[in-house]
């Protein structure tokens, strides 16, 4: 992973962004907290999470990638991978 990509992606900022998007407190968004199973995020809100990530970081998710973004860790890893691909 490039240093530039890591510098552009702060885990705590991402946690806050995700929490705001799903309308919950950032303390509820643990690294491996499943948005759907544990926080009750429905499919429409899950899509909104992906759209917010795409806009915030200037990346695009494919359909399969969208389905994989269910935790802070998976969101961080996917966005970081996409940012690194562009570097």
C-alpha cells in the first residue's frame, strides 16, 4: 500500500463518516461490527454507505465489492485498495 493512499484514509474519520451515514454513534461502529447484522442497516442504507464512500474518496465500487462493505474494516480495506490502485 502506498503511503499516499494511507495518508488520505484515516480510520477514525472513516468511522465517523460511516456512523453519520447509518445514523448511529461512532462508538457503535467497531472495526468488525457488521452493519447489517449488528446495526440493523437495510439494503437501501447499505447502498447509501457505498455511495457516500464513493463520493468522499473518489472511488467506484463494483457490485460484488458493494456487497463486501459490511464492516469498518472491510470499508477501510476496500477504499484503501482502490486508492492504492490509482497511485
